[in-house]
C-alpha cells in the first residue's frame, strides 16, 4: 500500500530527507501489522463505477506534477470516498492517507503527516508502508526510539524488506551504534544488491567504527560499479586526506560535482554523516580554501 519514501536502488534515484522540526505529538502508539487482514482484491466489483473513479483519482495523485497538487488530490479522494460503504474503501482510502502523509512530510508538515500515517495504520493494519514511513518521519525528527520501534515492527512482518533493514541502520548510525548499523546495512544489500545507498551507508558506519581500511575498500568497490556516485566519492576523499593520501584525495574531490558536500551544515544535519568523517572533510576543505600545504602523515 502506498509509495515508499526510502528505498533507492541506484545513485540517480537517491532522495535526501531534510531534517525538520520535531513533531509536537508525543502520544506514540506502537503499530501492529496484521498481514492476515489484507483484503482479497479479487472480490472487488470491477463494474463498480465508484471503484473505477477512485482508482483513477489514485493514479492521478500518483502522477501529480508537484507535491502541493499531490496533497490536494489525495485530500479530494479521501473526502469523496472515506464514508462510502464498499469492500474496497479501506484499501483505497488507506492508500490515500498514507500517500498524503508522504506528500505532507516532504513539505515539512510533520504533525499533519503523522496524523495521516496514524490514520493509514488504523485503516490498513495489514500494510507495512505507513509504519515504515512513520518511522522515517520519527527518525528525521530525532525521535530514534519510536523510529526503531516502527522499523522493527516492519521487519517482524516483512523480514526480507531491504528498506526496513536500511532504516534500522540509519537509526543505529544516528545513535552511534556503528557495528550494529553496519550489520543492518549489510543485510539490506544482501536482500537488494542494487540498493547502492545502503552499501554507501555501510561504509560510513565502518569508517565511524574505526574500520578505516575496510570502509575505504568498500567505497572503492562501489565507485568501480557506480563511478558517478557522489556520496562515496566525497567520503573517500575525506578518508584519503585524513590518511595523508593528498593526491588521491584531491583527485577524488575534483570528481565530486554536488556542491552540497562542501556545505558543512548540510553534511551534518541533512546528510548526517558521522562526525568523524565530517571532521575529516572539513579539515580537507579548510586546507584547500586557505591554500595551505596539507600535513604529511608518516
């Protein structure tokens, strides 16, 4: 049910979340996913004009040109069909609530998004998506314990969900649990080998945990597969500079074409690299901007 907000399978599709103010809501209620309650869509009446109209509106919202229009279209669908007496109502309306939550969270409307996710969870207790996406909202609001609870709930219901494992890694990384984070990211990449950003996240956890050589080796492996993957390229430059590999660091940094990696606030607060790696990159950038000679590490 609904579009996920977190699974990116290639560098070109990576979506960065903005850190937003924490939600005012504090009444966290753990979700209970009941896969056995999933509706049998074969029993829907394909001749039902209301169902055809609702399905059309759903597709229209999915194809909206911008997020504000998307939110409006989900709202129209909800208002028109929330009270209808039909066996497909929960499925369609629950999707709409979950997806409107995604649209609202992308606009920073975190309290409204949370309310939508909670509604979707209540209407569609069989769906993992609103639980996963609510966890993302909690994570990006700094509410890591609630996020972890939601991700664990997702994995209990869907143990082979790579998004759930990646997100568990994100929470562990945010809490400084480096080894745990690395293992979660590894599980995500085992389940979805093309999930390149989970692999990139794993290198961050390895580096932060002091496994520098292994982290750099995996960064280079990723870059052989995805030469234009900016995140491991910038991370590798920082790691190389810290080890005194100045020429390599310069060469890799010169291939970083995303200006956000020179934005220290963005790197710490939005991308959320571990402090150890951010410190290395900042030191490298400070030396470059000042035109100083880099220190030689023996």
